[in-house]
C-alpha cells in the first residue's frame, strides 16, 4: 500500500512562512502543521528566489516552468540552425539550376 503524497496550497505555505516571520521557529511551525522542517526551509528558499510566483500550484513548480522555458529556447535555437542550413542548401540548388539553365542555352 502506497501513501499519497500530500499537496499544500499556496495559501497554506504562505501562512506557515508568515508564522515563522512573526517569530515562530521553523521546528515549532513544522510540528504544529505536521510538516517536515526541511519542507519549510524549501518553501522559504522558493519564496526568496521567486517572490510572488513561488507557489504556482497544481503541481507545477517554478522549476518545471523554467525547465519548459529552457527546453523551448533550446528548440528555437535548433530550429534556427536548421532553418539557416536549409536556406543555404536552397540557395546552392537555385544557383546550380541557374548555371545549368545558362549552360543548356549555350549549346
């Protein structure tokens, strides 16, 4: 039997972090809310790094959004290189075709 992973709302995370900012220790907040202290430190780090966009919810973390952006940027770069290659090949083929046509008329 597997345990379901708990999911915390943005509001819950912000509430816990506000309690800590008000002077409560992370360990005490963790005990009261039945959360591991490491999770609270992770939330603090996310909030420091990303501010308001730290807890987007629905299982979509900022990290996965950043990873998706990075993947899309990589894909754009790859397509740009492929596009440039295809343009060079097309230009080369057009040049050969023009040369063939000019050589065929001379005969």
